[in-house]
């Protein structure tokens, strides 16, 4: 699709299955099950929807999914399914080879957002996108290289450390413009330096929400935050600001993990927020 002159593609790296308690935290099952039902193992599907932007001569990939480094056991544990293939296969269908990518933006460094940054054996990891500059927040990298007991399992050094060490990953501080039509903006809460990607062209606006809201319903309901958020109260205030932004601009919202509502627009009905689903493209 096009947002003005900006070319936007949603590209899947698959779907994983995670415990419902992770995605909904303190929200009772009696409430969240009105929107989505867990399976017999109390798991919910979580899409790995990455973004391809072609903007003003730049080819940009936002988040890289799980990549190809997982063992068969890890794939089984996470219930990884790839009915549409991997990120690289999806990019290939769009005529985008790894060598064509100019910039890779990691919204944060959790395993499911940057696993496709690198490939190869652990002792000789190489960038998947050999010519690209990789981008993430300096504070996020600091948290990733010094994880605690809660975050250690999701920050896997092989996904990012080789790129920082080689100089291919640039660490930034705060919001940064990617092109005249796209910006990476800090949306704190899920992690201390989590980012979303704002797109604007020809008076039209959009937001790749990333983990500011895993599902569309998380964006609708301020109090609904995941158990994965390290700063849940910050998440609430960040969502409050971006809800208002989205309403004022009738912005297109892109949800990275929602298997039912990948695209939508926020509307207010009788004081309540609702994301109107758009057909998947």
C-alpha cells in the first residue's frame, strides 16, 4: 500500500504461541477472552509482522522477527509457524534482496524483534543485511548487555552484539528521522527505550506500534498492559499520548503481534476507544 508517496509493506516472519498470562498480565481471562480465546494449553497466537518501507530512495526494514538461528527444540517450544514463509522469503516476493536494504530499525532488542539481524554459526555470526546500517537506542542496548533475572531470556547477544562490535549498528539517543517521511520515536514502557516508527506523507499519518500495544485491544484500553512490560505505568501514559495523536490525525495503526487486526484506525464511541479493523493487505 501507499501512504502518500511512501510505500509500505507488512511482511510476516511467522506466528508464535505464548502463554496468555504474558500477553494480558493482570487482565482477567473473563475479560480478555471476549476478544480472543486461548487454546487448550492457555496459549495465544502472536504474529511476527515486520515492516518494509521504501521512502525517498531508501529501503528500510523495521524489526526482523526470529530469523533462522532457532533450534528445532526452540521452534517447538514457541510453536513457531510460518504459513507464509520467513521474513526473507516475504521480502524476496516483494523484489527485495538482503543486499537491497539500506537501514534496519530494531524497535527494541527482544529476541522476537531482532532475531533476524544475524545468521550463521554462533562463533561466526554475520549480518543478514550486509549493506545496511542497523539502528537501535543506546539505552536499549545498555539494558540488553546487562540484563537481570527477568530480562535475561529475551536479550540474546548474538542478535545484536556482533553488529555493535563491527560498527554496523548505530546507537541513537532519542527520536531520529529516518527519511523525510519516517521517524523512529521513543515510546517508553515495554522497555525503557522502546521505539515505534511514525510515517507521514502527503498529509497522511501512520504508526508502527510495535510493543507499545501487542494487540489492538491493548491500544484501546489504557489499563491493559502485558506482563512483559518493564515499566507498565509508563506504558499507560505513553499509550494515552499516542491515542490522542492517532485520533487527531485519523492515523493508520500497524500492530506487529496481532493476528486478527494488523491494520486499524482508532475511533472514539461514547467515550470509549475502539480500533476499527482494516482488511489485511
